[in-house]
């Protein structure tokens, strides 16, 4: 569970932190495989493709996040309202 939480914490900060500028956010998302325990949480890159598409369209921090627990693992959903 620690691996899952470490990755989710990184993902929430990367996608929702309004203090990050967009070049830094985009850079971090492109290099998502370097995030803590990324390959454990997302063993195949297409698992995060919908998130990358949504961020690419919005080009900004997420407006809202919803943290949920599914099958005893943490997961985060993001929404943009543009």
C-alpha cells in the first residue's frame, strides 16, 4: 500500500498543484515513469493515456480531484471545467 500511496501523492501534486507552471507540469507528466513506484502502479503506459489526453486539452492544473479507494488501493480522478 505504501507504493500505491507514494505514486498517488506524486500524481495528485503533479496534476492539481496550481503553483506548478505548465512547462514543469507537462515535463513531470511526460516523465511519469520516473515517479515513485510508477511501474508498480501502472505497469503499462496506456493506463495513464486518458489522463494525458485530458491534461493536454486543458493545459492547466485540474480544477477538482476525487480521491477514492478501490480494492484496497488509492486512486485519484481529476476533472477540468474549461
